[in-house]
C-alpha cells in the first residue's frame, strides 16, 4: 500500500495549504452565461473534452473533435454538440441519462488558455439541429444540448509546463502505444496486431461522418 505523510480531508486544511488571498480574480471571473469572449473561443475550438458521471460515481471523460466552431452557441445559455460516429460504447450518453451534470474543456491548438464550462445536458434527436450540423452531406443522428450554468477561462500554466504545443518536445510518434496494441493486450480474440490496426485504419477512413 502507498504510504503518504498526510491525507487532506477538510476544506479548512486544504485552504490552510492553498489560501485564497491574492487570487481575487480567480474567484470573480466565473460567469453563469456565455459572453463574447467565450463565444469567440468556442468558434475557434476544434476540440472539446466532455466529462460525465454515472450514479455509481464513475467518471467518464470523452474527447470530441470536428472542424473549428463545430460546437454551436445557440444563445448565451445554450450549447449544441453534434454526435459523430464512434464505437457505440456511449458511456457519456448513458451517464447523462442517470445524471445530467456535465463539464466541458475547450481547447484551441497552439493556445495556452482553455475555456471551462459546466451545466446540464440533454440528449436530443432533432431534424433541424441535424441538418445544421451535417458534414459532407451526412447528418448526426443525435446531439447534446447543454444548459450553461458556469463558464470561465483557465490559465495556460499546464500547457507551458507540459510544452504541449512545442513539436521539438514531442516523443517519436511510433514510440507511443496504439489502440490496436491495447486491444491485443486486453481482448481475447484471434487476430494479429496488424489485423487489428488494419481494422482501425479502415474505420478511421470510412466512419468519420
């Protein structure tokens, strides 16, 4: 078992170690709606991370990506995220049927700051929404409609420390394990690594929309 010096168990102790003094803007910058800054950031973001929670407490984090601006700002309290073809696990959707609370993290490539949004989500099937979000003539079957309750920008320290946007600090592409390797490691099936990789490559080429 991991041995630690101290487990933090109260807000009082947490604030003793991480006081609020000197961080006034951090607590005042939260908005309950989407202002012009948020709208512009979402317009430029091709990638958003969606967090949901099941009733058993398990958290799911799902990446969503499309051309920049794919998340629609319907009004200052409503976002719409089209659902594209995936692996049919629908972990996030199932979670939302149990608990509508959702959190989003919008990322703009090369940009240090991020936009954090939290609220309530509904899974919808709507002809008008699907038509607006069609790509290459293919309409999404479903979409998430999110009622914004909290929005604020987050500083760039994590990107600065990680040097995420600096290619000279990226590891060699082939050094990182692939999904195909994960499947071979975890799924009992009579396929070679090359077979699985071929299946995944074909899926990426034919099932984006």
